[in-house]
C-alpha cells in the first residue's frame, strides 16, 4: 500500500510499504517539501556511520545528533491513501545518497499497517 510521510502537516514523501515481522521498509519518493528536513535527515543518518568513534568530541556530537534524530522521528507521521493517520511506533528516514533525488528508506511502522 502507498503511504505519505508527513512532517508538520506537509507531505515530504511517499512510500510503498510492505510489512514483515512487525517492521515495514520501503524506498521513499521525495516531494519538494523534503528539502525542509533534508539536512536533519542526513545528519541523523550520519550518526550511525560514526558510532564506532569513541573520542570525547565524537560522543558529544553524536549525542546532539541523536537528540535531533529523535525529535525528527516524533515529528513524522504516516498517512494512508485516504489521508488517515496510520498508527506507528516510529518512522525513521535514512538518506545515505548524494544523488538527486535522494534515495530514502522509511522503516519501523507497526505490523498492523496493512491490516
């Protein structure tokens, strides 16, 4: 099923999600409004790649980006094709590409998304 990813009431992308084992994952087609959160998504994504750097500066920087990522996750919502909000435990956007448009992955919605 196709869903919209919403940030503060504005669709930033659409995604076809398939739920498996309590998680859903799909490649997001970005919409123009994605530009408003792109920097935050990329910063949050980079936290994962730097998790093995144990220096004090890296840990401090990582904590700040984890806070940003957690806040962004709380600000995202998923809507079905009818415009109804879909219950989700969390929505994570990952932007690991330098391509335009970026390839995003959304994951982490409840198993009852398709039910």
